[in-house]
């Protein structure tokens, strides 16, 4: 069973902002892309820095290996994640990888998969995973590790991987001069 668009399951996009800069280049590019979504598609924008996520503690091999039901901010993130049909990681390239907030959020997926009765991995199957990133270098190959990390996550979770939209922008607002990225952004969600 997948979470595809149907009359009983409208599409709901969750945009996960992970930049350490508010309204940075990556968020600007994501907002351009989101403008092409049909009006009936719900959008939720979450800045991961607004959620007090504790460091993830791996307890898979401690006791029964189960995790308690998350509380507080982590529970809010879990609920938002499960409410989405599409997850869009809005992640600038930091040191050739995901920003820390995005990585911490993904680390918590390991615990969510082990909360008794939640079936997190099964519920995520079929939800679409997308990525929008901006690099400070015009050579997009520097983003390969970030893109591969999310692509492999999608594969592990049995989620369709919808690729990565990559733009260039070093100084604030510079991505809005990247005509190629803006053109791609306008069509990025067309298949959605």
C-alpha cells in the first residue's frame, strides 16, 4: 500500500528547512519550486531549528531495543512526517553533506522505527522523497554525497526518490540569479 494521491488521501508536502540561515538561498529556491504545486496540494513548512531535538541515542542493543513514544518537539516532527505524502529536504550543502539539523532529524527515524505499535517504516513506504539544495560552488558534483545520502535513505525506506534540485548561490539571495536552477525549480514538482 502506498500513499499516492487519491480522493481520500490528498497530497501533503512537508518542506523540512535545515539551513542555519533564515530565508537563505536554498529556502528561496524551494519556495520558487513550491509555487508550481497545484492549489489543492497542502504545504507545511517546518524549520528544523525551531524544534528542540535531543541528540539521538542508539539503544537498539540495550534491553529490548524498543524506543518510547516520542514526546514534545520530536513527537510533533513525527506526527508531521506521518501526515505528509511527500517530504522535501530543503538542505544547503554543508561540508559536502547534510546540515546537522537534517541529519539529527533522520537519526531519529532509527528510533521511530522501533517504537512499538507505530509501524513507522511501513507507514513511510510509498511516500515520496525530494531534495532541494544550493551549493556555494558551481560544480554540482560536490553535492553528490548529500544527494546519495537521501537517495539511499529513500531506497532503504522503500520511498520513491524524486531526485535533487541543485542550485548555485554563495552570497545571500544569489540563487535568484541562477537562471538554470530557477527554470528547473519551476518544473521540479510538475510530476507531483
